[in-house]
């Protein structure tokens, strides 16, 4: 009868070299074989298999087989696989003229004369064979030296029929033996859980693959004769743990070597793990779920298997129900900041704290054994490009940004219209390529049901960028949190789903980005807005000067508007210097213009191009400035009847009072009584400009001088008292905020000089010892020397883009005379401090600010 497929050499006592064998057993080997050769070959097979089966596990496995209880064990006879014996038969070539001798015809071999008898000591009349096993033992050809083969003459037509077989596989190394010992321990652990340590062979294989997530072939069980016994029982093959092994079985020591794929606290011993790791899709509040997971991990000493996580969670909290529109449980756990999912022994995934003490699992992110090229810079660039492509594919093709791994290749081909060549990135398997980009892609599940999705980090970055793009189109750079879905659909022309970003609820999604540096979330006010850094007082003052520049540039353009793309070139052409938005505390021009929402508005024309235009209130102000400029440039008074014609000639734009809500030009001009004078005659009305009020200029000089003598700032009541004592003049807060706003500013009942006036204070201190005058170039050098700065005088330090504009702002204190290399700075007589007490030490630029 056929016997089981195993080499049980440990259960046989070594035979002597003089043992005899019945020659009748060789009748099936053909006439071309000699007895000594076959004996030698089979003895070599015996010795090599015996050496291969030497145990590498603890010493109690290597005890003598004679000490084992083998009374219930059937000892099968030794056999040679059919695949080997089929090669030993006689072969006759098709051409009768040529005689072919088989490769197994061996001469000049040393015969060791080992025995070849069965276990019952009866002659074997015929060898019976069962299904060949997968063995690491080299086949028969590997034992025949090339020098001992009798080479026959073979015709060229038959040469391909008798090709030399490929070289055998290498002999198993120590690593293979260690893996076999570990697998034997795992099999013993499974059998220990069954009654009488016995289990049907098919069930044992299924439980092993489910428990340890590793493949197991039936032939590997037949090589574990030192651990299990396989017999036929009731038509089924049954595996039983050997009695001697049961006695020596130390379950505690095995538990230290093996990793359980399920929780031993909340799961029974016969718990079956789904090989595909099919976990539910949950829909639960993220904040409460995160707190529950932390409590659960604390109960499990900081680490627990992922496969049994739903069972543990259900016993401690509410059940995790499966929802069609939910989020994969594995991904939801990985979203928690201080918790991670890592792979332990084999492919067992474990949930643990990020700072769990002890030996942590740090597996390689992908299987490096399948790489054919080194991870050079070129491959890294390709992987980065591949990562961007996969993210694009999942965002646009995958349902909720998820895609089965089995469908990735076809989806990639359909989306990019090209094949995904794994070898281009140095891999041979698609799963290894996906695991090589763990910062972008997360592989969920296991087995045939693997799902790829976007990592939580990339999802939050994606949601942040999408929200920022929406907020930038908002006037106030803010919106209600409940308006996010509507605004998202309007901006991106597709429906908004929270599950697309790996979360269950909108509140949880917003809370995940509240610590972002670019977004500010005010949950109590239900507002999300862009982050803006606090601007300095100098930047705020410079922005006020920029308002005047914008009005001055747009007032001479048709419709008081300009395309957004032409704003910077037109600004440079109009003023002769660049527009640097960093001076005003911004990084982009659009942000700076949106800050001036009371001055300009940004619209879109029919082609979608952005247009910068003055607001209606600023249009009226721009028209009044244009009229004032026309009157100033006219030779003599300007007649009212000629105003519209000259306005159209100079500014190429009609002056229509109806556009500003007035019926006539006279009504429009009445709003400029502080700038223009009206002279009524019988024929017409003439216009002329008003001169500045001398009293206001003198008051400004006295206030500025008082502040300069008091370190550039005073409380309002101290300033009021000093003005009464020194100049017999009264000053009010309204005067400081309106008539004197170009020279002083009021902050919390404190009056101080503006940035250009503070520069004027430094000019006074520098020029007073020089009789109130100094050459312009000498002044620049001396200013740098006195301040101790490493750079020259920068006008932006005082809120102006150029030096001429800075000196124009301090004409109340000092003036620049001359041109080019002959310019000289002269102090006004009122500010020459020679007659006063000792001035304060020289102050570096912008100390008050």
C-alpha cells in the first residue's frame, strides 16, 4: 500500500555498511543500471535528508528518538520520489542508428554499500510511490559528478532532447532551519488548543494561515515528523502532536517566541482571524473615539492586535457598526496623533502608542529583497513623481479616495493612458512599490482585499489647501464653518463629502486643522479664517501712504480701473520705483489690495480677468483731486464753463456729476470748499486754489518742536500744558487727529511723532552742531556713522519708498536745496536747537516703534 510522504530517518537506526539487500528490488530500474551505483545514490539521499532534518530548536528536541513513545506511530518505508525514478528508466532514441545511454550510467564511483531494506525486513518486490513532496534536498542529478558520466555520441537532431538539467537549488541555510523550527512551534501551539492535540489536516492549515497570516503547504507538515504524526482516520488525514512532545511542551516558553494575532484578554483561544483583515467601516465622533482608543490601549499595556480590535472595543464601549459611508477602522485609528499601527512578527498588525516602551516593531516599509537597483537620486525622483500621480489618481478616480490594490494597475492605465512599469522604480511587485511611499499612501487590510488610500497627513494638507483657496476669494478672508460644503461645491464644481478626507463629521475635520499656521478656527463663533500676522505700526503707517499712491495712480486712468496683472508695471512706470509689498507687511499684492477694501475693489470682467477699481467714494475724491490739479496748473483762475472740456482733454474721461449723485458741477464743487475758492462774476464762476492756513502750519511747528524736546512723545495733558506755557496756544485731541495727522499720532491718550517726523528729529540732532546745514552726501555718511548701523539710510525704515519722498514729508522741519551732486540739507530756523538746553542723545532709527 502507498505510504505517507515523509523521510523519517530519525526514527531508524543506522545500518551497517555490510547490510545486504534483495536484488529483486532493482527490477524496475532497467538493464543499464548497476547495483552499486543505485545503492550509493540512495544512500547519499538518505544521508543528506537526515542531515537536513537535524533540529535547530531547543535541546529537548534533539533527544534520542529511542526515548520517544512511538508505540502508536507507524513507521513508513523509505522511498524514492516518482520524479526521480522516471529519470532512471531506459530511454531509447527515435533514431535506431544512434544508441543513447542514460545520464545515470555511472562509473568510477566509490561504493559505500549502505543497506536498502524495508522496516518489516521482508523483500521488496516492487517500489510504490506517492505524490512527490516539495523537498529542499537536491535531486539525483546533483549527486553525479560530471567527470563520471559516460558521454555517448548524440546526433545533432537529438541534442535538444537530452539537455543537461539546470543546476540544483542551494542547500538550505541556517536561516531556513530557524524558520522551520519557528513554524514547528506555531503548529504545536495550534494543536495544543485542540482536544487530544489532534486536528484534521485541512483545518489545521486553514487555522494556521488565519492565525499567523503566513502560507503553509501540506508537504511542510510531513517534514515535521519530530513534532507531529499524520495518519488517515475515517477518510481524512489527521495531524496529532507526538506524546513525547506533549510532555516536553512548555507553553510559557513558546508564548515568548510566538506573537498572537488576537487579543488573549477579550478573545477565546479558538478565535479565528480573518486572513483578509476585513475590518468594519465606522461612523463615530473622532474625539470620543480617540479617547476610547487611548483607554483601551492603556488596558492592554500600550499594545494590542489590530485583527481583534473590534471585539476588544465592543466589550469595553459600544459596538462598532459597519456603515456604507463610513471610514475604514484601520485608517481611523491611524488618524489619532499619539497612536500608530505597526507590523510585528510576520504580518501581524498591532495598535500601540507612539512612545510604547520596550521593543518596538520597526519593519522596513517595503520588501527590499525585490529591488533590482539601488535607491539612488534618480529613483527617488521617480518615486516622488509616482507618489504625486497616485495621489492625483485617488483624488479623482477612487471612491472616497480609496481604491482596491487589485484594481490599481488598470485604473492607472486608464487614467494616465500608460502602463505602470514597476521595474522603472526598482521593484518587482506592485505592492512593494506602493509600500515604498508610506508618507502618501496607506495600505489597509491584508490578503486579496487590500485597499489603498491617502494618509491622514496628506488628507489634512489637502483640506487645508482647498480651504485656503476658498478663503482667499472671500472679502474678509473668513467664512462660517457650516458654509464650507456650499462654498466647496461652488469653487470646485463637485459635491463635498467629509469621508473623502478620511473623517466622519465636519466638526472633526475642522478641528484637525485648527492648529495649522495658515488657518484660524474660532469654534465658539463658528468661523474659520486665514491667519494674518500682526503688522507693526510702521507697516500700518506705510500702508496709509500706499493708499495715497493707489489713488494718485488710478485717478488718471479711464474708469479709475486697471487690470490686476498690469498693476505692478503701471505702478513702476508712474512713480519710477518698484512696489514692494513686503514693506507693508504682506507677501502678495492681492493681500495688500484686499487690506485697502475702503479704497479699491477687485472685480472680474466677462473674461474672468481681475480688475482693480476705486470704490465710489474714492472716485469722487479722485475727481476732486483732478479738478484741484487742473486749477493749480491753469494760468490764472479757471472758468467753470471750461472745466469739463479741459478735464476731458487732460484725463480723457468725461466729467458727469450724475455719476456721483449730484445734479450739476456746481453742487459737486461745493464739497471742495476747503481746497478751492469760488469767485462769482456776471458772466461765469472762476475757480482758484486756497493757500494753506499759516496758523495751522505754525501750530504744527510748535507741537512738533515741543515733542522733539521731550523725547518725541508726551501724554496729551502734558503736551497741552507745555503748549500753553511755551507758546500760549491751546491744542485739542481732535486737532491732533485731523489737522495735525501728518505730523503726530494719538495712541491711548499719548501723542507722539509720526515716523517721518521722528526722522526729522534725528536730522535736527545731526545738523544742529553744523549751523543747521550739511551736504546731502555727507549727511548720509554721517547718519550711518552716528546710528552705528551696518547699512545706509533706508527710507523704508520710516514708511516711505524713496529718499525724495521722505524729505518731502519733513519740509516742516528741513528742506533739500539744489540738484544732483550739489544738494544740501537746511534746517528751518525754528528747529535749530542751539539756543535750547542740551538735546537728548542721538536716537537710532525708529526707536519709538
